[in-house]
């Protein structure tokens, strides 16, 4: 057993930290008692049906029932195919709410209509995935130095040649995953670009080898510019190396992935000093949801199709899930981005901070965790608290779309961009609600998927040059025309589209005759930007 596996196993069993499925069960049991623990509930705060001090606060979250049911949001039984919505807010030209449901109670004719809607969305998603991948293939590859350009303008022009390590890792991972799982992407140019990106990371990502700390940003030729005191460059480095190993069989990549995972777990569970964060006396002992989320994602990534590794890292996955579940606060009525290390609500803006997109992404991470373990109770809890709750509070009732940040008391968030609509929360929402529907068959979840997907395709998609805009104003107008930068690369959009295509294909395989599917296959290869 490697040192890395020993550290994971030992750290997952550290006394006093709480681990194992038993601890997840304890957290759930507490959550179900009287609606959850009443931690930090402030008297006089806005209720689900109350007003709000700032647009988009929790006071505007009364759409739907207190239990989080979405059935009050959309009219049941109304089907909206791709492109029927005129404004992307969930309203069709005739004023009816868009959505659709596949229900055993439907007549055969209505069932066929619902299958056609799913099939239309599958084809639309597949075409869009081809266009998005084509954009990155055409514009992002650095043929001279290796790696990828991510600072791309609307038409793909490079406006800065800095290379961000976490985005390099994400693009390597994305190319490998597409190569592995989609026959039409099993092409040499994707694999060769992924290997070139991986070699660039191996040569330059780590600031001072053999220390494992990675740079956040590099010059075009690989010289370090900036280091962040977080684990995220290292996490996506790990994901890239593991995927490269899966598609090439080269043990160098897997060894790098295992060693880096060892270091990440050590930083999180044992000694964070290597990250360079000083322990200042006034700083609260807080935990961001992003850390256990990312670790849970890595546990799944490394354990995929590896029974030995999955078994050894299972307790670490349980610990991650337990830590994420502690972010459900206020009697089960809020998912908070930051909590104390012992799972209590923090004071001030830090404690009230909410990120609907992060909650939804954590939701589908936890949903897959619950599905893998066959835990129906946890699955239901996750759908209620990490899908429906952030959607109800986060959806803008006036303009549509998900707010970027919110304040749990309905106060105006301190982040200037709080009311903007960003590409990645909508991508994560599409994955979360389609996954929820795929696993439960609840038509209400499918209606929300349609609502989010229609808004997303209508507002973010660029029909002229390809890929998606990343940053919209609150009213849904494009604020920045760039297609990539320090934070947006080849990841959230293609991952969303690829996962949704797979889920829609699986749904149609269960619901429709095989002969109907065989006549509607996706294009043979990536298409270039143009009218849909």
C-alpha cells in the first residue's frame, strides 16, 4: 500500500473528527428532528413568505412550499420544447410556464410527446457540446509552449497568454473524459492536446519541487507568477493526472495523482501550514463548503473503477459528506457557504453568505454519493436541501436566472457582483435537476431542469462564435463578452453538456423504444459555430 493510501485511511479515521457512514446517519437524524437543528436562527429575520431588504434575498424565496416542493413554481403537465421560451425566464409565448413531465399516468399520446421533448433536448445538448468543444479546439491550444490559452475573447482571440493551473488541469480532465466516454470524441487531436497539457503541468505546475504546492498562474512558458493559499490548483492537477492515466495507461500520471492527493488530504486533515495561511488570532475557525465538496469529488474520481482504492477511500468520502451536510443550517431552511469547524453558524456577513450555485453543485456530488451507497433517505434529504432549497431562494423572480450570491437574512450581500448571473451556477443546476429526475422520476424536478436549461441556452449561448458568455447582468444582458479568463475555461459548460447528454440518453433508453433512438443520433463530430 502506498504512503498516500495509508494517509487517506489514517486521516479518515482520526479520532474526534467524525467519520464513516455512521456519522452521516447522525447528521441526517439531527436534520430530520423538528426540521433540523435551530442553530443561529435570528429572531425577526425574514420568513419564507416575508419581504426582503435587498432584491434576491431569502425573503423572495416564497415560491413553492416550505418543504421545498417545486410544484408551486410551474404549471404541471405543460410541455415546452427547446426554443419555445421567448425570454428564458420560464414563460412561453402564450404566457404559460414552461416545463414537462414524464408520468406513468399520462396517456400513450402524451407519453410520446414527453419523450419527444426529452429527445429534442438530448439532440440540442449534443449539438451544443460539439460546438463548445470545437471552440476550444480551434482557439485554445498553445502549439509552441504546450498547455492551453484560456483568456479568450468572444471570437476566440487570445487577449492574455497567462496560464492558470487549475484551468489547465480542468481542460486536460475534460478532454480525457470526452475521449473516454464519447465515441465521436475519440480522436487523436483531443488525446494529443490532453497529453501536451499534462506534460506542461508536470514540468511547470509545482512551484518548488519536490514540494507539491502548485502555482495559481504561470507565464506562457511556465514561470510561476502567483500562488494561492488554497487547494484548488492541486485538486484539478490531481484530476487531470488521474484521467490521463485512464486514457494512456502511463503510470507516471497515476503516481502524480496519488502523491498529490496524499498532500491535499494532509493539508486539509492534518497540517495546513504548507498552504502558507498564517493563523491570525482574529480569524474565525471557519470551514468553506468548497473544501469537503472538492475532496468528495476527488474521492469519486480516483475510486472510479478501482475497487481497492474506492474501499480504502470510502471513509474519507463519508467524512466529506458529513462535513458538507453540516452546512444545512437554521432548522434546515438555509445552506450556508461557511460554518465553524464544529458545524455551527458563524456571525456576520461570512456566516450569512450563500452561494446557490455551489449548493447545487454540492447537491449533485452528494446525490451521486447517496446513489452509490443505496441510501434513499440521504438521497431525499439532498434533493430537498441542496437542490430545491437553493433553487427556491436563488432564482430571480423578476428576471429569471440564479443570483450569484445571497445573504441568508435578506440583507444586501457585500459582493458587488451578487446579482449577476454567471454561467457555472446554471450549468450545475442543469446537472443537479436532471440527475434528481433521473433517479426519482419526480416530474417536478424535470420541470425545473427545463426551466433552467431554457434560460441558460437563451441567455448564455453565443450562436455566432460558439461557446457561452460567462457573465450577465441581473436582467440577463451580456456584461462581459469574453469566453474565458482566470476563472472560466473548458470545464463547466462542456461538463454540463456531456453529463446531460448521457443522462438524457439513459432516460430515453428506459422510456422509448430502441428503434426511435437509433434514428436520432448526434452529429459524427464537432461542428463549427453557426445557427442552430
